[in-house]
């Protein structure tokens, strides 16, 4: 289990201030010892929008700022039905499956068909901003039907469309990301000031890696003052073990999940000092007295590489590819005691090790329980022969892993260090630096995915460090008429307006959750309520250990 933390100490009485900010920037001094700076309103919507901020001290060195910007009655926003566009006669690929965006001829063809069937259809060009590694421009064309005052009316029109043989969904135009939208937005900000903070900044995955818990459960189990959801994780059992980090995971200095090669990660220290964002790769080996073998992964189902970015031979790519599960039939994966109660089953070979790294069992098929404090190595496909030649009952096999930064330098985290996966980057050295292409979020053959995940507004969780060295954790609600959410580029601008120097996007959507003093502050967007996640970032009231 993640390093156990007892919860002693009490939260201070809160000091709350509330202020409506004018459209222009308002001067606001930093805490003593920091240079004065300028606090800006959120760069969302027109400059004349009202904005209210309420700041509360949760414990020494930890503040919560709740921001509401904009109006709830923007007359320009409405509900509509977005229709899935099939291949069609004019498409470069008539057999392609229906998607939200297509080329203009395909969109125009569908509009003509819909109008002939009596629907008020239109085609709209979708343009997306340029980023640090993506040219942006026209993503494609979408087809929409009608303008409605309510979701129920739009849903009724969608039902009528389906009866006519078309697919689509009811959407709110406030989620499109137009700069003229008047809101509202709900953004919550946790700021940890290391000069006054005497608690612990921690990342926790719960009792084991392979299962999911809600952010509020992870917070409650550690008696945290506050928490937010953290990195990406496996959700679908077909993609691996649900709850397993889909990228790097270092907890208490131990590498328990390997990086998606070269993607950004958030590095935290328990005293909240020297928070940073870096890009990581790794190397892993299993070594006997006579030989050594290269590892493909740590604590994940062999053959399934969520978000890709693994080894040569992975299909379809060894580069990062977000929300895709790459495959490889020939893998060697190590399991530590933190994985869970039962290692994955299937064809192949598993060398089971005791707490002293000695082989106590070779089992095929693989999968089963581990000895107390023990571990294992699983081989599939062609790697079975490699492990068979290396492992003998009674032989000592030593697993070893090395983290490397983007310059190829070795990183040796201390037991006070946690690292969670993230992406894309948002800010670097105080400048907007959004990297969807580098981080596997641009799919040239599927612009609809970029449209939904990057371009459109969604709930978001962000993290970073400001110019004064403070760790900042941000959530923004979305997928609702009462809070529009943020696009990825809007997320970068919001992070910059909050004074962050370096910032990165964490898992968002239905995962976005902020907890303070035992209560969920935001409104998670899943219809079922708060989503169980892979890990969370926790702010605890008192530091423990030497």
C-alpha cells in the first residue's frame, strides 16, 4: 500500500474573503517574502463579464479560491442536435464510419439529405487554434439540426432524427469554445505555499493499483485536508486492469507504473517544494547471476499498453497515442506487491518471487496470488523462452528500474517524492506551450477525436507551479449549462492568468473532482456521480516521518 499516513492535527479556523473583480486586472500582493504581482481575471469570454472570487484558508500555507465568472443567461447559447456524418458519395472514403466531423462535401451532402427529410440542417466549419506543435486551422465540418431552448426539446428532435435513420446527440453550443460566450464558468484553485506549509503533499492510489476509488474516498482514508484527482488510468477491462495508471506512477519514491515514453509528468515532494513538470522515459531489467532481460512494463496486464508509448514492436505504434490501447504479444512485465491480490491470468509463464527475490514457483498459465512481500515476472509470446532460460526455482532474480528525464539523465526519487502522469503540457517557463501532437492527442485520420477531447470544452483538472514556487491545483466544471468547461487552449490561458509558470493537464472529464474538508466541492459530470479514479493528489494536515 502507498506509504501510510496517520492524520493528526486540526484544520485551522478559516478566514474568508470575497471580492467581485473588475474587468481590468486587480493588484494583489503576494504573501510576505514574495514580490508583488498582478492578479488577472480569467481570460474567458468578453472582458466586461462579472467575476467573483472567494478565498478560504484551509490550513497554514493552503488556500482555496473559488471563482465564478460570467452570466447564466447568455441569449446567444442554445441546444442543438449534432448529427453523425457518414461516408457518403462525395467522401474520400465512403466506407469510413460516421463521425462528428468530415470534409465539406460529405457534410453538405448530409445537409441536403436532412433538408429533404424536413429537418432544419446546417453545416458549420470547425477551426481550432494553433498550438506549440500543431498547426491548427480547419479540423473539418460538422452538421447540426435546429436551435432549441432546452435539452428536452433537442432530445425530442434527436429522437425524430433517429426514426429517420440518422444518428446524433443533443449538445449545448456553450461547449463549442467560442470566445464570445458569456459563461458561466466555475473554477476552483488550491494553492500550497511551501514557505508556510507544514503538512504533506502526497499522491495516493489507495489499497492497490488495480482497483479504483473515488477522490473523496482516497481523501477520507488519509484524512486529507483537500484533494484533486490525478493521472490518467485504465477504465475499460479490455484495456488492462481498471485503476492501473496509464503512464508513470511513482509513489513514495517507488516506480510502480512505467512512463508513456516522453510524455509529461507532475513531480511532487511531500514538503510542497520544487514541484516540477518533466518528460520521462525508463529502463527496466530483471537480472540473475548469469544474465539479464529487458522489461517491457511494470504492474500492468502483459500485451496491453494504455496510451501506447511503449516498446518497439507495439501495435499500432510505440509512440504516445492517447486513449488508445496498443498491443504486443511478446512482453516481459514485472509485478510488485502493490499491484493487488491477484496477478493477471492468461497464457505464458510467471516466475513467482518471495520477499528476498528468490524464485519459489514457475506457473503456467500465469496468474495467481503472491507470497507476502513477494513479486513476480510474467512473460508472454516469444518472451516465454527468455524467462524460461533465466528463471530457476531457488534462483534469485533482481528487478531494477531507472527513470530518465528528457535529457537522458537518471532520476532517483526519494521516499518523499511522488510522480503522476499527465498531458499535454500547458505552460513552460511562463509561456503558453500546449503540446497535443507530442503527447499523442492529434490523430490526422480522426479529427473528430481531437474535436471532442482537445478543442471542445470539458471538465478539466490542471496542476503546476507559480513564479513564487507555490504548487497550484485547479479544477473547472463542465458539460453543463451552469459551467461551460474549458478547451485545452483555454486551460493554458487560465493557468497563465492564475500566475503559473509551468502547468500541465491531468485527467479530466468525469474524473475531475476537488475535495476539501471532507466534501466534494465541484459537480462531477458523470451521470452516476463521482467517478472512481486511479490516483489522487492529497494535501494532508501534518508532515510525517523524519
